[in-house]
C-alpha cells in the first residue's frame, strides 16, 4: 500500500526567495507532485501565489504542478492557472455557486479537476461530482497556513471518501493536506489516502534533508 503513496510537498513552506531552486531540490529528492497553495486573503486569511509565479516555476518543475485554489470566486482565475502550467487544479465547493460547472471547465481546459473539502464540510459534497474529478482532497487543517496540527477527526472522512471512490471503479486520487508528519501520514494512509501533501515536514532542515523527509512520509 505504502509503495503507491505519492508525496506532494507544499511550496508554502519553501524559501520564497529561491522558489525555482526549491522546486528543483524537492523534485530531485523524490517528490511525486509539486503542491502549490493559492490563497487570496478572502476565502482564507492569507495571501500567497498567483499565476505569474506558477508560470515562472513551471520550467523548474520536473513533476506535475498540483494547484490548490483557496480563492473565491475561483472561476475567473482557473484559465490563468491552466495557462501558467498547472497540471491539476483543485477547488473548494464553497468558493463559488457552481462547483459542477467549475470542474467541467477545468476538464475542458485539459487539466485534472480536483475537489477539496474543508474540515467542516461534509463528505457528501463529492457525491454529485465524483464522475467529474480525478482527485478528492480532504483538508486535515483549516486552510490558510502551514504548520497546523493534523485534525484526527477527519480520518473518518478520509475513509468515507475512499469508500465512495472505490465504488466508482475510477482512478481518483485521494489526497490529504495539513499537519502531515511521519506519524499522521501512517494514519492517513491507513484511512485510504494515497497522496500526501506536506509543507513543514518536507522543508524542515533545508535541502540536505528533503530526500530523507520525503522518504519518512512514505512509511
Ligand atoms: C493549508 C495548505 C497546506 C499547508 C500544508 O492551507 O493547503 O498545503 O501548507 O502545510 P503543513 O504540511 O505545514 O501543514
Ligand atoms: Zn494545499
């Protein structure tokens, strides 16, 4: 099981003054995806990265860019992130009135659509759109900041999402984001997660530690 787990370092915890080099370093260190946390100071209480930075990073990323939009509304910016080089684009159902349409739009741009559920959002929100997505993201912290503690209350939701995904027979990734450490990674994997986002746990100790940090999350 652990062999099929993919690690998606969140560049939120990288050195922003050296983002290109940081992305290259985590790619070499064994990252499977590069997780890009986009925040608008409105949907979440923090501001981070926009399409020009994704575009600048693209040539440095040898791995797919997993873009997590924590912005509202998301629709007006989806195309810009697609053009900037996002490979997957994940949105929150609360970020706009028409999650179904947003996911269709992401697919129409040739990108992999994902749906993200906040800790307070019920798992049923994926039921009517599972046929449209390639990824379900379960937030295990409230979005906005790195370095928060993993909410074990979300393990049941990971299990519930895994069951729903299994029933589709489709290859839909189940990603977990927030507070992932070697200990919580095990819990998330046992619950059915197969993509782990980690910021703090990957970037601690500097570039010399990235490979060991990533390996430690695979269990
Ligand atoms: C939270 C972000 C996460 C976060 C993960 O809003 O979506 O990707 O940066 O960071 P850690 O691993 O430090 O919890
Ligand atoms: Zn994220």
